[in-house]
C-alpha cells in the first residue's frame, strides 16, 4: 500500500538558449526526444527538450544538451525509470539534477 515512484525527471537548464519551437521530434544517438512547450517559468525563452527513454546515456546525454541549445530549448528533461542505475550518475556528471518524482498508488488511513 501507499505510493511508489513511477518516474523521476532530471533537469538541466540552459542559460542563454531560447526561441525554439515545441513539438519537434529529435533523433539523438542512443535516444529519441521531442521538444515540448515549456512551463510559464521558462516561457518565452523556449521549449524543453524531453527525452522519455534513453538507451545509451553516454551517447545521448552530451548530444542532447548541445542539440537542445541549437534547437532554442530553455532546458533538457530526462525521464528516469525506477531501478535504472546507469542513467542517474551520467546525468549528475553532466550537470543535471533530480527535479521531480511521479508517484502512483493510494494513500489510505490505517
């Protein structure tokens, strides 16, 4: 019973970027990505480059950061599934921080 983490989003903000378009599919080595509308705190500087799945963190993460800047993105967000032990250290070393967790389940009184 209770809540369990279903995903964690790791964030890297990109100062000086902006002006890109949302809803652009991006192919990266080791991952697929898409630009998504940014929350108002980032708008109007630009969209977010979102990586829902990363097959090869060592390839995808550095390229994603560089390509996000070229796409006018204000930040990069990477989805990390529970139990993934390879991706978090790569993200931390690349300057990402664990930004938020998503939970599912039910909270009930005992």
